[in-house]
C-alpha cells in the first residue's frame, strides 16, 4: 500500500470512531482520492453492523465475502466477530480498505482478512463459491450495475450460503425495483428488521414466491438521519421490529437474508 505522503494529489484523511458492543473502530475515509461514493461511511453499513451486534452474530470459523466494501467497516467488524473475511471492491478503493484493516484488526487476526478487487459481472469467476456468508451494504443504488450484481450473487452463493444485504430503499435509484422485482426472480426474500419511519410505496410485510433459487435478508437505512448521536443498543431497541418468514425450502440455491431499516 502506498503511503499517504506519496499520494498525488495529497490525501485528506477523515477519521471517525464507531462503537459496536465491545468493538471500537476508527474508520478513515480518503478525501481527494477520487473514490466517489466509496469515500463515505453510509448508514446502511452502520445499521448492518448494529444488527450483528444486537443479534450477537458469531462468524467464527465461517468464510465471509463482502461486496462493495468501501471503507471496509462491515467486513472489518466481521473479522473481529471471528470470520475469515474477503473484502472486495473496485481496484482503486483497495488502498482505503487496506488502511482501515491495518488500523482496526490486530496483527494476530489479520491472517483472517484478505482484500481483493471484484468487478460485479466480470470477476466473480475468479472467486470460490464456498462462502458461508456474503455481505453487502448500500450496494443497490445504480440500476446499470444490477445485472452484474445479480450474476455475482448467483455465482458465489450455494445452498448453504447466507447473504445479508442492507439498503436505503427510499433514497437509492432502483432499489425498490431491485428488491421487490429483480431479486425475487432469483431469490426468495426474507425481511428481518425495519427501523424508524416506514418508507413510501414499499410494504413491510414479507412476500412469498414460488420455490426459487435462494432466500435473502435485506435492510434499508436512511443515512441522512441523526442516528449517530444515539447508542446502537437504544437505536435497535427503539426502532427495530422483526418480521418472520418461513424457512427456506430444501434444494434452493442459497439463503439470502434481507433486512429493511429506515432510521428515525
């Protein structure tokens, strides 16, 4: 990884602290590095991290893949929760992920993390498809990327894979269509949680479909809200409601799990 001092133009490092139970993370974003949306910590990622905290998710001994890691905050937490995690994004984002991995994962645990470039629809064949979990937060925002994202999810999932997706349904172009139409043509969707105000036009009840290839869990979060000033525990206790779904039918390709949460 090249140093910040060698960057051209020089990088402005913006740091912020995040607490998830016993894990405190200092996440840095590279401003001035032309990383676009990857140079931010978006609310859907925080909500997914809080979900892992509230549900006491343990990734110990599990192979985990994160799509669109950005800052790496979700994948880093998954490592700290015991997982063997591969964090992926476009090649130009990897230095930012590497910086945060080095800053937050103890040296004794870094062997359980790897960072690789993955362009959806192009590079998925370079990866194994034996992951126990696939994670994606705020990766549903550009309709032109949906075909590649679906191809990647289908290729990398097996009948034992669980996929957690966290999206801002109300504020992302095409997100409603992706989760309510495109995704359901390939996967059976399970809504795990909602948070805060209901969003317009999207039912909070689960939709049952004929037997398909997998089952999904999805989440929606509004990053414009001031949830950073509230504790993660209070946020979840106050705002999350559980929506139950039937178990996946044997023989489906994978279990994709969908959370839907909108912050107050």
